[in-house]
C-alpha cells in the first residue's frame, strides 16, 4: 500500500467521517476514550498542544475550548479543509497544517508542551518517525499522550476471515451483550496491514481505511527509540452515561477497547 493510497482513502472518507464525529455517532470516543485521554492530559490551560493526525479537528476544538493553544496536523487535505471551515465558524485560534506526522519540519525543536494523538498512531504507517518527530518538537519533560485501539483486542481480518473478536452463544442470532460469551484472540504476533471496513449502521457513508496491527512491544520500542519514557497507561471504561445510552459499551467493562499511553521526553 502506497502512502498516496492511504491519503486518498482518508480524503474519500472525510465526509462520512465528519458526519460520524460531529453528530455524536462516535460514542466510543465521547463516552469512553476521550474521558480517559483528557484525564491523562490534565489541566491544559495555557499549554501549547500539537494534535497529531487531527482529522477534521474534533479534539483540537475540545482542547482549545479548555484553554490550550492548539496546532493540528493531518496528511489528508480534505480533513484539514473541513477543520479550517469549522475554525472560521467558531474561532478558537487553532492553526491547521497539511503535514505527514513523520515529518513535522515546519515546527522547531522544543515547541510544544504536549503532543496528543487521538486514534491515529495505529493508522500512521511511519509510526516510528512520528514518535521521533513528536519527541523532537516537545520541550524537555513535555508529554506525548495518545490513544489507540488496544493491540491485544483488535478485531482483525486475515484472508477475509475474522480471526478475533466476541464469540456469542450458539443457536442465537441475537448479538446483544448478554449473549457475548468471551473475546477470542489469535495471531497477536502477526503484525500486518489491515483494511478497515467502516460499515456500521450509524454511518451514512461507508468507507475503507488502512490501519496497522502492531504489538505492544512495537509501540514501546518506538517510544523508547524516540527518547520517550512511558509514564502512565489507561485502559478506558465507558462512562455511566454512555452505559445507560449505548448498551454495546457494556462489553468494555469486560475487555478494553483501547489503550491510552502517556510518554515523557527525557
Ligand atoms: C481515525 S482518524 C482520527 C482523526 C482525529 N485524530 C480524530 O480524533 O478525529 C485517523 C487520521 O489519521 C490521519 N493520518 C493517517 N496517517 C497519517 C500520517 N502519516 N500523517 C498525518 N496524518 C495521518 C488520517 O488522515 C485521519 O485523519
């Protein structure tokens, strides 16, 4: 898969993505991942924050409303166009740039207090370069905080077969959480390129993107080699409000969906 192909996929996905995140359909984010991510981010008022692979800017806007001075980068021109349009409507002082996460050349060394990456590092092919660049643009003791799908519990397709995921009681077509028996994990060490079909009912437009299954050690090594020291981890659980509204989320009181990592520039 060429870099340009992955970029094109995201350009094509942009409208569907914008609908997904701006209409509250991304409840995994709103009711589970963001609360854990923002707990680790702490008080960001007055902090200089870079949002790495920021998409259409959803989390940039949240961070700016919390008082941070935010810059957002993404390699999809279309995502950045939507982000800039929104900035014109709600002026939050966010700067957006079309940029590859693995080459942040427009930013000087030691510029940011925080680099944040929301559900992005698993989609970034050159994640090792991205980690190095994040470290370079962070000030000393600055933090990279990112959330990714939990590498141990990803639903993956190999040769068109789902090789992991929830298994349900036999003789039922009812895939409700009560019928979920256990989560099957296999071939964890087979790192690979995954084509992700975004085909949930809650989307108006279906699309495909590319992600990369990596192990926990791969991420830990990338951070270590970049000069970043893992300081805290979170495995987010759904909020009470999320559980009441979206029964699906109950599954994530049993098995985590995602992992938040904080790493400090040493
Ligand atoms: C799942 S979306 C998340 C977007 C955003 N962080 C959010 O919270 O809505 C992943 C994003 O990563 C971007 N991306 C993937 N590879 C990238 C790269 N090498 N450099 C910059 N952005 C990249 C895509 O364009 C897409 O916007």
